């Protein structure tokens, strides 16, 4: 292993690799087609920005749902 990565567990490394693969997949399957759908540069930039904006919104909803599930679980586990 690289000296800087010795303190990371296998779970942390796996999560990092998964995040990188997910980001690349988002760029290939979402951003690239939206970029190719338009001819003018400003339209391409706008489509790419909106794709990233929607991706961030979906990620935020997922995080909020996960936090909600954990909060409900902790509340039910403590009673």
C-alpha cells in the first residue's frame, strides 16, 4: 500500500473507490449525453450545470432519507 493510505481501513478505501466509480458513471451516462444534445457552447454549459444541479438535489434527498431512517431507528431502539 501507499504510505499515505496505511491509516485507511478496507471499508474506507472501498467507499472511496465506489464514490469515484459513481462520479465517473454520472459523468458518462448523464452529463456527456446532455453536453452532446446541444450545439452552442452556452447551451452545453447550461445543460451540464443543470445535470449537476439535479444530481446534487437527488444526492441531498438520499442523504436526508438516510438520516431520517437512522433517526427513526435510534428513537425506536432507545424506547
